[in-house]
C-alpha cells in the first residue's frame, strides 16, 4: 500500500474521483437483473454488440447526457466527421460542446 499511496490518495486532489465503485455497481445492476434475457443474444457476436451498446449508453448516463439524443446525433454526424475530431463525439465532450453552442 505504501508503494501505491500516491495513486490511492488521488481522490483527495480531484473531487471527481470516488473512493468506492458504488456508481459502477449501480449501473450494472440492471444488466444483472436482466441476465436471463441475455442468453437470447443469438451468438457471441450478438452478445458483444449488446455489451458495446450497453457500455455506450451507460457512459452517456453517467455523464448526465440523454443517451437517445446523444446516440442520434453521433450516428448522424460520425460518417462526415474526420478521424482527428472523433473525440468530440464522446459523451463528456459532446455535452461540453453543446453547452458552448447554447451560449453563442
């Protein structure tokens, strides 16, 4: 523990960091409750797609972004966006850019 003290104490310097993983566990609770339904994913590839979509939607929710609005905008814009600007589509960046556009 002493060797990793700096990493352990990071939450003291950055108020966004949480000491527990309760938020992540709460986000996964709905997935665990529906696990009987997940056996019908059809294939490993289908299960992988479901996992990716759940990860994207949960990430949007954890960043206080409406998942439906975010995903609709991302799907509409991603084809025309250069690879160097793909980071703008991440939920936290998307939210920040929307706030900036509202102020203009």
